[in-house]
C-alpha cells in the first residue's frame, strides 16, 4: 500500500501529465465537474481505502463534499497556520505517516455528440498532491497546488457513465516547496473539467502584442501549435495568419490606467477561441521599469486568495470584489503572493486594469530554521520540480496583458534552481522582466526588490548610494536596476504607519518605483464561540501545536473584505492626482500623477463646511502636468476640493472620489479668565458646575453628571506594531510593560483651592522606578463652563516614547433600552487616525455611535482614535479643546481591550471610557518592518492640554 504512494514523497512534480499550456476558453464542449463529490478523509496514508478507485466501489456511505473546496473549511481536520516553520519534521522529501488523505469520487456522464478529438481532464488546483483514476485506470499523479494539471483521457473516457476517483494528500514532497505564510489547507480547491480538444484544434498559443510608444504602432504575432486563423475586427484582421507579424499603424495601447483590449478570435479545427489582446511593451531600460516608454509607479498590494468561509476557494464574485475594491482605492498593481491566482483573476486584471507581478508557487522559508541546509532550491534533485512550476505558471498566464513581470517565488533563500528558473523564463518569454526578492545579489533578476526596507534605506537606494552587495560584479548589475519594495508597510492590526513617507520617496526618486503593501486581506477564518457569537479565528484557534497566532491577520481589508482604516489611508496616500488648496482657500494646485492618462475623466468640485459649493474649472492635465486655478469661494471656512469620476467607469460610478485636498484656518479658542473662586464645602470643593473631593482633588461631578477622572494616563492597549519588533529593544509594548506604564500610581502632592479655581498637583509613576510625570491640574470656571489645564513634566531619564499622553475619564452611559450612545465631534474624521496615519482624515463635523467608533481588528488593540478634535459631545458632556485634543470613546477600558484576544472577549460595561489626549505615539509597522519614525514618536517632554467641560 505505502509503496504505491511513493509519488507522495518524491520530489518529482508528477507522472502522466500533459505539457503545460495557455489557459483559454473556447466553444468546444466541456463537462464541468464542480459540485458535490463523494468524500472520505483518512487520517493517515495507511488508512486509505483499498480499491476505492474501482468504478463499482460502493461509496454510498461516504460524505458529500463540494468541489472546489478546502476540506478543512468543511469540518474535515482543521485549518492550521504557520508563517515560516514547517508543521512537520524537516526531512526532505519525506513527510509524516500522519498524512491526512482525502478520497474523492465522482460519477459523471459524457454527453453524446462530442466532435472527434482528444479528451483532457484538467484540474486548476489541488493541494498538495494527488493521484487520479478514471474508470478504474490510473492516469497519473501531480503536485504544485496552485497550478493546473492536465491528463489526456482519450480512450479512457467512455460514452455515458464515467467514474473519477482522486486521492489527495495534505502533505507531500511538494509541501517543502509550498511553505507560504498562510493557512495549510487541502483538497481540490479549484475547478475541475473535462475538455474536448477537437481534431486540428489548438492546444497552445502565445500572443505577442508589442507597442511602440514613439510611433504608436502595434505589432501582433500569435504563435500557435497548430494551423489556425486569426480575426481581430477592430484591427482589420479577418481570417489572417496568426503568425503575422501584423503591423498596425496606430493602436490603442493597454495600460492598467486605460486597459484597452482588442477582442479577437482564433479558429482551428472548427474550434473558436476568443482572445483579448492588449498591446504594451515592458522593458527595463535606463535603470527604470517602463511600460510603453513610461516609468511606472506601482501603487500595489500583495494579494493572497482568501475567503473567511471558503479558504482559498474563491468565487468569481469574490475575485471581482477584490478588483473593484482595489480600483476604487487607487491601487494599480497586484503581486500574486505567493502563487499564481485562479486564472480568472488575471482575466479580470486584464479587463479592469491592474499591473500584475505573477508569482510562482514556491517558498521554502522553513529551511531558514535549519540554516538553509538542504534547501530544495539549491539541490539538483529538486531542479525538475522548480522548473516545472515556473513553466506551468508562465505557460498558463503568458497571454495576459496585465502580467508585466514573472516572479520566481518568495523567500526561498538562494540557489541554482532559482537561476535556472529565471533562465528558462527569460528564454521562453523574453518580453517580461524577472522578479525575485530573496537573493539580494540580484544577479538573475531585472529589478532590485526588497521587503520592509526602512525609509532611510529606500532613500539611499533612491540616491544610488546604498551599501554595496558582496560581489562587485553583482553590485554593478544591481546598481543599474530599478528598485521596488515587493512588500512594505505591514498592514497588521492598527496601521500601517509611515505610508506617506514611503510615498514621498517613490515620488521623489525615479529609481524607487513603488511597491506592494503587505497585504491585501486578513486571513481570518469565520468561527463561532460556544454560545454562537461570530469571530475570525487565527493561528492557535484550531488546536495547532505549532502556530504563528494572529500574524495571519495583516491585511488592508478585514476577512469579510470591509476596508480597514489602513486601506482608506493607503487610498489617500497613493491618490493619482494631488490637490493642494492654499491655506487661505483662494487657489488650488492640481497635479496629474497618473503615468498614462490625462485628467479628462475627472470632474473637480469644491465644498466648504459652511455649505457653499460649486464646480471647479480645471484644464485637462497631461500626466505629470500641474496647474494652479482660482477657487471661487469667498467665505472663511474649511474648504475641500475633490476630483471625482466624471462618468461611470467599469469599476466605479460617476461621482466616485479619486483625490481631494482640504485647507482652512483653525478658529482659535481663547480660554476665558477665571470668573469665580473655588469654594470648600465640607469634604468637597466646588468650582462652578463641578464638585471635587477635598482630599484627593479628584473631580466627581459636573452638573448632574457623575464623572470618574479625568486623570493622567499613558497606557494604550498595545497594537500589533507595539507588540512586535525587529532587534533588541524594539518591542514597544515590552518596554512599556517593563517600566510599568500599565500600572501607574497617582500621588497627590497638593490640593489648592483659591480665588482663581483649584490647582491639584500630582506625581504619576509606576512602582519600582524613579521615572515619573508631574501632572498639575488647574481647574477654573467661566460662563457656566468648567475649564482644565493639564501641565505635565517628565521626571527622570525616559528612554522610550510614551504610548499616549493625556487624560482618562469615564462617564455614565446614557444607554436606555433601544437607544445607542452617539458621539458628535468637530475635528479630523470620519475615521481613526494616529500621528503617522493621518493622511485620509479631514476636518468636519461627524456623528458616530460608540460602536461605530470602534475598529474591530481581528486581534483587539488600541483603535478608534480621532485626532485634532476641536469639540465633542459625549454622553451629555460637551468637551472643547483649546485648540484641540485626541479622543477615544469606548464601552470598555484600555485594560479590557489589552486583555482581549478576540473581539468577542470584549464585554460592554455600564460606563463610557473617554480618553482625551495631547497625543498618541505613532503606529509604525514594527510588526514586520520599521517602527515609528522619529517625527511621529511621542517623546516624554513637557506638554499641556486645555479643555472646557460643559454638561448638556
Ligand atoms: C514576508 C513574507 C510574507 C509574510 C510577511 C509577514 O517576509 O514574504 O509572506 O510572511 O513577511 O506578514
């Protein structure tokens, strides 16, 4: 039994398979085998069912499972998440005996009347290794989970009833090549079909559609593996020889910004194959990555295929949703991290317009744990497997205009097999540059690619003054290459911070051609608590022994594809049109930052907070052009200028906002002079509407409101970026906890009622250290308002930035049955913002429920901060800043938030917890990458905050 499974532990990529070829649809008949299959899961290979492949095997007692699907998402076994580490012993190419093995059976009927020709059984993706039988006959086996595998079934396929049987193994030799940072999931997770290949039909073709940006000429050449005719009516080609070359005097080129496709048709052997042709030329020239002669600026994301209910099985609707969301958020590029996506996704990229870096299904990162010993990419016994993967990707995807680079894989270290893959791809497809990040020598790639390089390093690279790489020859080659960040700005939890600073570098240095944020989506698995409340599971939630926790939840969209604040920020930072309103609101400067299109598809309008609004006449700008125009606003309020789509685009309706700029002059609030003295009344001190404790000087009431605090507070529930870091001393949350910022003690030094109000002097510090903060509260009243000035002064050698600096207080919730607490504020909004994530918020008056103010990060952490709040109304209290403050309002405390591991752990209390802050520390991206930039760090330094409180 075990011997017949020798293929499982063999590095060989497969047996009995057909040659890889282009993916296409045609009018030839097919049988779609998606739907319910009979299924049984054996916990070990040794428990596989003898004779299950026999056509008459009785599978009536087996379960039914949908194909395509990942079996762990349907209650068979469980999802398991590791980032780098292999969840099995590293003993290549062998895998453990406990190798969950899914047995699949499916009957189907071959319709009558198929034209003469070959029959092909095609799997778009089976994870991780399988053997397949048709009508009891072994067809072969295959590996390469996210790549297609075909078998010729001519002669095995029968008229009428057929029985297909597959044995799919969770682990195989190929698992060593598929150590991507994601859930380990198994099964037939993409479509299965039987295809008719009529006699004389094409099996494969390669469209070469070159564009000369100087002459506007297009040259079309289609290689076919059988005689065929080509028609592309819009190019005047009718029944032409595909080989051409057909030189067309003027064509409309394809770009991600204007994805023009010419629809055509190849005809051979009576079969019609629709083709969609995009003319473009991708080159690396003068040290730049250019398309159609133009340097690209990649505003990209890394996209894994993910669905919280279906794992890596995505419907077309879900793929389209990703594309629409990306286009609507100004994203122009996708790296298909770290495997070729479903082929349909690339069709959508061609159609809607995205630059694609298509990445091979290859990662051996876990070998890093053993010093890269026996790394398959540097071992000749794996050469075939590596080349096979590259060929299957390139052959499948070569006809997509959107694919502008081939990527060899991710995090495999270095090795000769990578060089061989590059060489093979270059020969097969000389028209696309090669990408790989893992070899910093960059000898066999066409772009210098890195992940998570700091801003400072990117700047050096931009200037061409980066550290040399080891080998002088390699160094000379690398210095001539364009630079991209294939991963940057780790979008885990709250953040990423520092996007604007990266964008500035991409816009300043031609060599720095942008990059791909890590990553598009949180891979949370929709799960329920014992009492039925939904949450998104992450590593460790499914009983895994080895796991990497919530590191799998690091996307710009939540698992259900709701945009996170990080995506809103990214959209603003990368907007392709820059709009700068001058501070007086009299003129506007507009710059076209698109690479290819003019601004003719945009309308410009302005709107002031006082309600005045109008259209703005902005001349059509060519790429790179700017103009300054007068703004016809005569008032003095904040004014926003927006660029919106002038008409419906396939990806967004007319009116969709692309870019905006805002300016205004803050109205200065001058705190009034004290109008009454503090009076002592027994155990209390009264200042205007407020009552304080005589001994402690703490506020207990404002009017009828029972108030706790406000008092100095420094702690925040650590963010993912606070909780992780590279290098010693870089983990902020550890440093904060070591000092004890989560357990501050407050000592009252003096309570001083007087003619001008009340002064309370305190020293706030954690136990066990002489570090502290002197906090002086000065209270006074005027005009029915209660005023407070908080002055803080650090004591001792503070070495780390503070998490927050401000006040914490609580108020009774106004919640009555069937009502919700709302907060109205005037300040930056509507979303959350921190010092280094502030690009996307604008001044306005906003009302949110308290629930809406919380950002439901998959792992609970500090969230929901509103910046530069001039005034806010919270639970019957109006709070005014002079000039402004940072605000969070929550139905739980920071401690509750820090203790929770899933949002369902957070239990609403009967008070609202309000933080009124001078500032918070920035966010950074230390969860994988650089921390908070110095200019966004909240260094301990004297600070003050002035606020007025007024019961409503
Ligand atoms: C990179 C890797 C990604 C992901 C990321 C962290 O090193 O290429 O797959 O693990 O780090 O989330």
